[in-house]
C-alpha cells in the first residue's frame, strides 16, 4: 500500500513550500486548501499521515481532524501552527486526535520531512499492535468454540454409542420380523452418520485448541497437508500435480489451515471417481497483498443449483444424498467439511471460493491476506 500524506493549509505559499520539500521523497503527497477539500481526499485516498494547520478559514484544524477520524480512524494526525494555543492542542493530543504538533515557521524543511517519516513509523507500529490484538481475539474465540464443540461432541458421542449398542443387541435376535429388522438397520445407518459428524467436529475442536495464530509459511503448511493425504491418493492411482510459490507467508493457525487443505484435497480426490485419468492439482500463489491455495480436479464438477449450498452445514452430494447413478454415492460424507473449512478461512480474514463445470472438474481457492 503506498505511503500517503495529506497536508491541509489555507495558505497557498505554505502548500507550495511543502510540495518542494517533499519533491524527492517517496510518498504520495496530497495538498488541500481547506477542511472540506481535505475531507474529500481522506475519503478517497485514506492517507496514513495527515498534517493540518490549526487556524484556517471555515473549519479549523482540530475540527477537521475530528471529522476525518469518522472516515478513517487510524491515521496519524499532526498540527502545525504559528499560535501557541497549547491548551487546545494538548486536549486534542489527550483525545488522540493529534499525535504531535509542529510550530510554524519551521527552520528547516528536513524537520518537517522527519516529522512525517516518524509519523509513518508510528502508524506502522500501531497497525501491528491492532493486528496482534485482532489475532489474539480470533485465537481466543476459536479456542472457546473448540472447547464448546468438544464438550457437546463428547455428550453426543455417549448417546450415539448407546444407540448403536442397543441396535446391535436387538439385531442379534434371529426371530425379528423383517420390517422391524429393516427399521433397526435404518437406525444404525443414522447413528453411524451421527458418529461421522462427531468425528469431524472433534477434529475441528482439537485443531483449534492446540494451535494459536503465528507467522509462518502457507506453502510449508500445504506441503505438510499433502504429505498426510499422499498415501491414499497414490493408492487410488491419482496423479498429483503441484506448483508452490515462495514467500507465501501469513499469520496462520497451522493446525486448522492444514485441516482445511486436507479437506479440499480429499474432496478433489472423491470428485475424480469414475474418471479414467484422475488428476488433483495443488498450488500456492502470492499476488499483491494476498496469498492463495488452489486445489483443482478433473472430476465430476458441481451443478449450478448446488453451488450456493455447498458451504451450508450438513449439505452434501455424497453417500445417501448423492444423485441417482452418481459416482459420489459410494463416498461417505456428512456435509461438515466445507462448512468448517469456510469457518476456518473466515477466522483468518479470508474465504474459500469455487469455480466448477459439471463433467469437467472444480477449482477451490482459499484466499487470505498476507498481513
């Protein structure tokens, strides 16, 4: 993101002096002659540093900075003034509307350049501080959710085990009427589906509880996820294609991202069932301020009517809910994998998107910001 500084002064001579002082600096320089014009620039350009004259015709500097905070609360604000209105300035400093003030006239243009340079350094420090606080909050929320899910899963697992046990005992009776036996078999199928759902929830809760957010390599995490899936992919004769970018670093919960990528890889493998040549391609990429994981397959694809639903909890096109004659009817699935994966992506301020062509394959992309 370009470093942008906005100067506001109703004296054209002062603005020209500032323009000359910053001619050789690598900043995007914005100049405004009044508060209204400056507010428009704040909305359009979101400058990280704003320096305003204190006393201007119409809107004064302190009023302008307060109103600018409504549009962009995180800029570093400075006041320059020829008037020693210390009480007003110190009140603004205490309210965090102003970071520091500069007296006019300044003796050397380098003094002004250095003040702006320090302002950008302060802005960067505060940005890291806010990011760290956000990451801590997300980690705490995920950990709390993980503990809650673990507790609920444990209780439901006890219920499920009881149901399966009693069904198994009932089925041991050889003289059961055929209709009763059929009903018991359906109960067993439903209970086993419940067990599969519990297993997926437990996996999510384990990952969220064990790892916090730390800075590291997305590519390394993807490679580790692939290594966990490689044996089953090789056993099914699936061709694996990879293309990994360097410097794909971000703040990650490694356990959760690894689980997300494994879900995408296994879904891609399932989608290729019935194809003569089965191909799954895994890539990482860096572009501007974002990094990506793409998992592409040459499988059955997803119909347009299902695309809006695939991230809904418990929606699946596998197993009993597969379309008649679908290659996915023999694959177990309870519709939690993509839903939980999207939750993980959003916890990283990212998202999973999909492009799919029925009969040709799908591409799932996990996008997340680098910072």
